[in-house]
């Protein structure tokens, strides 16, 4: 099995190394295409106004000056065009990608682009706790991801569907099982604006996360992570809301 690896945290991210270790339990035929710099939060964007730069780090290991979407396209449509991958793995992201995160995540976008191009794709993210990025429990994803991916491959990933897998912020033995979930929704706005001033008194602004702990809905990715369970969420590329489409069809005749 030929596997393409990508991420949004960049070519030097520790999660990419973890992903490579996970993938090597599945295959030796690995190809890595990751952004030259951190592309967190770029979602499914393309680089349309700047050229793409491709740098070979070593054999079958490339850095792309672009977004995760650019990386997948570079791999499938250029370097690997005559020998495409059988599977795309995107991650392992620093931090969970659940609820509204899905719409912002470059990790999800890497898997999304793979799905659009007809390759079964899985996004993987590792949640972390109150200690922050200094103490990310990578061993959780490293220990549990190979088995999860094998079972997904055996079951099959349907065209137009990508799989979003999130690992809880705990050590491997503390995982309390696996939950197949729906995408959750938080009870408040995800981001706020924080105003600051530079040394000359001029204002500048940071986007800051503003999340309160609320009871997560049953069956959601948020609830699974809160309960130390691995969350597996199938995401559909077709964003059409069929009930509203039917209602509008009646309205407009």
C-alpha cells in the first residue's frame, strides 16, 4: 500500500514524525508532502497568487511552500502522477479538530483534497490538556492509530467521505474506547478579537480563542474527547442541506 502523508503544522512538526511512525506500521511505501511553514487554520485554501516551491528534504520526503491542499495536489498531480497513493493520512495535528474546528482546519483540508481527488483519506488529531502544547500526549495517537486505520481500510471508505479521527488528551492505557460520532457544536463563538498596542502606541489585534466548558451533546466528537474516547467522525463533502433544498424547491416552484 502506497501512503501519502501531509499535515498543516509544517514539515518540522513533531506530529508529522508521529504520523510517519504510525504509517510505517502499515506500509514501507511512504511519501511525505508537508508545508514548509505552519499552515494551521488555513482551511481548504489554495495558493493562487503565489508560485508553489517544492524542496526535497530527502528521498520521498518533500516540503511545499504552500497550503496542505497545495501539498496534496503537488503529490498527486506532479510527483506521484504516474504512481498515485492508495491512502492519504493527514496529521497528526497538535490539538483536536472537532466541532467548528473542522471548518478551519488545514489538517482536515488535506484529507478533504485527497477525497476530492479520489483517494481514501483520514485526518488524525491529538488533543492536549491544561498543560498545553508543552505536554502533548503523542503516545496516545501513536499507540492507537495503526489499529484504527487498519479497521477503516478493511471496512472501506466510500467516495466523497473523509474520516476525522481525534485522540483524547490522555495516555494510551487511559483511553476508554472508541466512539463513532457526529460533528459537535459549541455553545458560543469560537474566536474573539484582542486589541493590543505596539511600542509606539499603535493598535494591533490578535485572534484569541474564547471557549467555555459546557456540556457536550451526546454522540458528538466533543463528548467523546471529554470522556477519553477516540472519536471517529465520517465527514461528507456534499454540503447540501436536503430538507432546506426541498423546502426551497417548493417555494420557487
